[in-house]
C-alpha cells in the first residue's frame, strides 16, 4: 500500500514538473514570437528612426533575442516530450522548422553582405522569410495555447494582450522619437 502511495506521489511530482516546464516553454515562445519578432519586423518595416541606423540595431538585437528564446523553448520542449510522442503533432513539426529557419534567418542577417553586393534578391528573401516566420509564430503560439488548454488554463487573451502591448510599445517609441526630433 505504501509503495503504491509513493508511486502516485512521484507521478504527481513529474506531472507538476512537466507543467512547469511547459509553462516556461510557452513563456519563452510567446516572448519570442508575440513580442520580439513583431517588434523586429515593424522596426524594419518603418525603418524608424530613419535619420540614423538605430532601427537596425533594435531590429538586429530583437531578432537575436527571438532566436535565443526560440532555442530555449525548443530545448525545453524536446527534453519534456516523451520519445513516443515526439513529432506526433503539427506543433512539434512547425516548431522544429521555425527553430531551424530562424537560426538561418538571424545568422544570414547578422553576416549579411553590404548594400553594394547584396542586391534586391537577398533583401527580398530576407523580408519574405521574416514575414513567413512571423505568421508561423502567430499560428504556433495560438496552437500551443490550444494544446495546453487541455490540461492547463492558457487563455487566448494573454496572447492577444501580448500583441496589443507590442503594438502600443512600438507606437509609444515612434511617437517619443518624433517628439525628440521635433524639439
């Protein structure tokens, strides 16, 4: 009887640990794809402030942040999924593809050729890949929230809140920069 009780306790402890790992995985992924990536894309799109290359520094470091958070999230996921359940969900495949592609995207952006050598092709591929990654990230965060909803309350409004917050931060930043430039 005591053995059965200890076994139940260990199982419950593993479940709690797994839920904690998934919570951290989800937090890292949401910060990467609902905050850092959208901010990086919007800064590149507006190229603001345009009077210097500050936008590029922010864009570059937000993408590096997205990459690091994605690698952390992927590592946690791979380590927390039972071997017999790996790659059984679209979420697993999309996450793996995104991890590989965002690694290439950030690396190619970091060591991009200078403007005289890169031409339109490199710029177009980089922009299209960035937008596709962002769209995949939107789907991936929402799908992850849906997956977790089976055993943990992970409301969709948290994701919406992160997006709205991201847009507001961008708007405040741009407004602040314009006010500083007009003084």
